[in-house]
C-alpha cells in the first residue's frame, strides 16, 4: 500500500507545478502526496479571495484518497483575508471532510514559533500589493518583517518558471543582521532545494512555504522522519513531536 506511514492531501492552485515535486523530494519512505487543484490564474487580492470559495469542493475531492491530513498549499491564498483567514479555511476543510487540515500560512507561523523567531526577512515572487498584505499579516501576530522584496509576478504559472537561483538570490538580498530567520514565501516559488545552502551561507534558519507546510503535515501525521537536507526546521518539529503524542495517524 502506498502511503503506509501517511498520506498527505494537497489543495493547490492551478498552475502550481512546484509543491508536489518539493513534497516528493522531502518525503521519507512510506509517506505519499496526493493533490487536487483549485482555480487561480493571477495572484491578486481579489483572485485569491475568490479562490477561497472553492476550498470545500477541492478538499472533499482529495479526501477521497483517504489522506491523513489536508493542506491548503497556497501562502498568499491563506493570508490574503488577514488575521484568522487561515483558520477559516481550516474550518471549511475540516467541516467538509472530517480530516485534520492546515494551511501554508498556519504552518509558517507554527514554524516561526517553534524556532523562537519574532523577526524575519521575507522574499516573495508577488506584486507589492500582495507582499504588503503578507507583511501586515505577520506583524498583526507580533512577527516583525525587517526587510522584504517581491518579484512583481502576477500570473501563477509564471511564478513556477523561476529557476531556483532566483529565490536564493532574493533571500540573500533581504537578509539583514536584525532578522532571526529568512522566510521565502509562495508554494509555487522554487526554494525548498536551496534551504541547506542558504542556512550554511547565512548562518540562520531558512523557512520556505513548501518546507513549512510539509513539516506541519508530518507533525499532524505523527511521522518523525524527513529526507536529508530539508533544513533545520525539522529538528525542532521532531523534538516537539517526541514530547507529545501524534495528533493524528495516517489513514489505514
């Protein structure tokens, strides 16, 4: 049986070609990833809010695979409505499916809390209007964004075409002495493969959207394992797991 340790269900925007390969790269033996798509062409506030209306349908579709967790894997789509927007999305998914659920924004905030981080530098591919909403979201939670830079990209599919060096260089550009960690936003922005290099070069934790989402899915599944080179975040996640019982088990 595929996914004998745990199956992860993803709700990802149409055009996203990065999250599934990232999850597969980080997955330990026995953990599988399965995705359903939700329509999003342009990464603008109006389009992101409209996308949220299709969340229940997408979650119900992926729940049929008997996954142990469902993740709304879109950073901007889970912060665009401000504080509490991610929690509303989680409730929609859990009410529709009965499956423990999370979102990328929820996962990133948990990652920052686990790392004891309250000041971040942030790199994104977004237009400034969306990036500023993300800054506001973090700061509403008491997380200071010391410096940030976006990429001015509107169309979802265009974000996926950015080579890994784009996120690497942007992360280097935004890093400053006050930032306790660097966060690379957007599940469609290729960055997870850069984590080990960036942590070595910057000397501080680096969190990416897909890495944090995957870590949160493992936490919910109760799986204490990840592929090598996935970043220091997982050390903290597994330490926390060892101190508590798994909150969910993979579906049989």
